[in-house]
């Protein structure tokens, strides 16, 4: 059975007080579920969030990290800094990192290697832009994002990889991929992994969908056979909506 996951990417939202308040609400309202529930507050609030969620069913994860071990990289955060405060998982390759901070698949391959070296799990994000889909290049784009950032890994490393397909045109726009579009792409992703790594890896890797998931569309998207959960932005910033989405899995 593949691990089901619902993860909230809080992006650059919530100060420390608000982070603590939302964690308290989530801990009070969290339903019993087989799915793994994760939240990704901003760096500055991570240490306290880890403490607050300690021994709970919620895992606190990071939104990003630098590829170097340490040194003169003003403003950056290393894998060691994250693991030292109890962070075990990092989101890498989010489309906002790619678009606004020029992260390429080659750079992301480096970040992936550093995270794995520190025994961290990775939620690796990728997905096509609107123009790629209009030009019917979306399968190509997704295939090369995967190959360029992840296909240097050996089979064993895949135990620590979760994929998050996030079509850029569906992020923060209110426009969601239809359940059929999500399933079509998730199936393609799993087949691409199967061709390179075989059935075992392809069948065990969790593939999350991200892009305007809300309580009212979560259930239908999550019910697709190759969709193993979601990476949620806006709707994870409010306890009722995030819990509503978790109830959809
Ligand atoms: P929205 O759910 O706000 O569209 O964001 C999705 C996302 O970017 C999660 O990483």
C-alpha cells in the first residue's frame, strides 16, 4: 500500500503567533486517518512548530534548503540546520522557487543529493506551465523535470522520495486540474518511473497532486487511482479547510 499524504505548504504566510495558533487548532481537530499529515511553516517558525507538534500525528517539514553543507551563503539554510531541530522532510523544486529564484533541475538534483546525504525525505515538486499544456508539451516537460532532477538516483534512494505534481496554471488560481487530467498525468509519471526503475519503485512512490485543492474538490481528486494525496497551499492556512481536505482522503 502506498503512503497517502496530505501536506500543507504555508509558503510565506503566518507569523510565529499565528503558526502556533493554527497548529493548536489542527491538533484539536485532526481526524483519525491513515494518511500522513504534514505542514510546512516558514523557516523562522520551524523550531517552535516542531516542539508544538512533537509526539503528534502532524509532521513539520521545511519548504526549501540550500544545497551546500554550509559557508558563505547569506540568507540560506542548510540541511544540518534543519535536521538539528528535528526536521526530517524537505519540499524541493516548488514552482515558486523555480520561477522567482531561478532554481533549475540541475540545481535541484544537487539539493536532492544533499538532502538524501542527511537522511532527509524529499517532497519533490514539478509540473508544467500553462503554455506547455497549450502547446501539448506537458508530458515532455514533466518527463524531463523528473529525469533531470531525479533519474541519477539509485533505486534505494526512492524510498525517501515523494513526488508532487503541481501544474503551474492551477497554483493559487482557483483553477484545478480536473480529476481526469490529474489521473492522466499521475499515471504517466508512474509509467515513466516504472520504465527507469521497475514496478516495485513505481508502485511504492507516493504521487501527490497540488493546485487549488479545496474541501469541495479534494475527495474526487484523491479518489483517482494514481493520486496518493495532495500538497495544499491556500486552503491549508485555515484549520476548517485543511481538515475538510484531510477528510477527503
Ligand atoms: P494552492 O493550493 O494555493 O493552489 O497552492 C498549491 C501549492 O503551491 C502547494 O505547494
